[in-house]
C-alpha cells in the first residue's frame, strides 16, 4: 500500500456487496481462469453444464494453484498436481487410489450471474449475501451491446460511483449540459439508491442535446445509468458501470453498454448501430477524463459544497452502510474547521 493511498481515503476495508469479476462471455463452459481481486488470488471456472464458480485457489492437499493447469471435469474441478477433484460446493469428491478425505474442502465464494456479468459476493466479516442482485430485460440485439474493461485504476469503488451523484462534473469535465434532478422514490431496498436527472431548461428549449436519465445503484459496486431523450429517439441508452476492488487503492471498471429500442421504435437498425458506435468511445472519453482526477484526489469526509452540486452527501451517507467496520482512521482528512 502506498502511504498516500491511506491518506486519501478513510476506509480500510473493501465494501460489502456483489462485484463483477468477469463478463459472462469471458469464460466458456469447461474453462478455468486465475483472478486477483479483493487483495487475494481466486480461481473462476465454468462447469460443463454452465455454472460459474469462484473458489480460493489453493488445493487443500499440497497447495497447488487450481488456476494454472486445473481442469474442469463435468461439474468438478480437478487439481493439476495429484488430480484430487472438488465439486461446486468445494467438497472433495475423488482422490486417486484412496477415499476422499471428508474434511478436504475448497472455500467457494458466493457467485451469481446477472445481466451478462459474473458477480461475486465479498464481505470483510465473512457474512453470507445480504441481498440478491436484479435481472433486467434481455438484450435482443447483440450488435447493440458492448463491453469494456479498464484495469489498474488507482482509486476506490465509492469514488468511481460518486460520479453518478456529481452532476456538476458532467458539465465541467465532460462538457455535457448542466443537470438537475433528485432522489427517485423508486427504490428496491436499503442496498439500492436511485437518482433521476435531466438537462437544465429542457422544457423550454428545443435543442437536440437534451436528455433525461437515472442512475440506479445496487450495492457498492454497481451503477446502472439509463438515458433517454432527444439524442436517443425511441430508445434507452444504458451504461452499466461495475467497479471491483483488485487491491486496496486499485480497482478495475467494467462497462456493459447497450441500446434498448422501445416497442414503438422507428429508427432502422442501421441508425441504431450508428448511435451505438458512438457510445463506446464516449464512455472511454469520459472515463479517461475522470481517471486523471480519481487517481490523485483525496476524499474529504466533510466537503465544502455549493448549490450547483448534485446530491453527493446523500450518496455518501447511503454508501457508508457497506463498510461494516467503519472508517479506519479519523475522518479528519480535509476537514473544514
Ligand atoms: S496439490 Fe492438489 S491434488 Fe495434490
Ligand atoms: Fe465522469
């Protein structure tokens, strides 16, 4: 850990919740993949019947790493070293030429697959999942769906997702229109928070760049941004952003972005494809602008805000629930006297 990291963010633990560790298409049936997230090595595999499984990497026999040479056999993973086999619950089911020791187990991480992402549950206190993640409508046009991963970003999931509550920065950094909005009463439990927003003055102005949208948070690692309006006739544009810890102070971001045409859509597929083609580069453009800020900024627990700011404190108050052990140090960084 760099000393500067501890000084610029007060929470030592990774937040509790579901985090994306791969897009569904990145691991096929029978494949095995080593991962590093939440400060530890992990192994992701997919059984031949299609279930994604995340396990601790080291075989309880003599410690071989299952992510390097481990093989999927049916619904089990076989260790590369002496061929012990483990089922999807982590139980050892077979050992060559001997009965399987009853106590031999792999630790399996709670894993789920929603909206074309594989999600794993993390909790510093080791609790079982406290909520399930939602499923949204399926993508009907795969050519209108894209994925991107951005690795090795030096910040914290809370800082990434704060973007959705920081409406002023869309104008100042990303040069979009000014936004206004509020909390959407449509909430789905304590672990969710929804803000609606729209461009300022859109009711009295016929310009073509006005839009509305919402950002819906589901736990500490996922923000689903939806936009619709004049630039996107008869459709909803989705940018689902997943922030997943790698090590303390380092994370990866995944984006699943797509266009969902409405039932009365009049835009031909070519037109939709053209709008979609602009989406990925726009997300990357905005992200690169944000990364420069994120990687150097400090988190002020009590920031000095102005009337033009979005609901940043509401977002932060909501987010604190995901740190069961609270802040690691006094929240005095940048405190306003
Ligand atoms: S180390 Fe895995 S079977 Fe021996
Ligand atoms: Fe941004």
